[in-house]
């Protein structure tokens, strides 16, 4: 991740599923994923989706 990539914080479960569905519908592909985060890419644009820990 670079300082230029936008970060979208989401709660787990349904909120993550809705955000992922929305980004995939916009044409983003999953570039990388690990426990708690994923990087989506559409052309040269990347966005990082991070699951916020319950606080």
C-alpha cells in the first residue's frame, strides 16, 4: 500500500460484503487479500478495504 491509495474502513460481515459487491460492480478486481484487508484494482486505480476491529 502506498500513501496515494485511498483506504475504506468497513465493519466485518454484511458491511464488508456490501462494500465488496459495490466495488466489484464498479469494475474493480481483487488484486491482493489477507486476513482483515484487501486491495482492489481498476486499471491504475487501487483502493484498500480494511476491516475495522470492534472497539
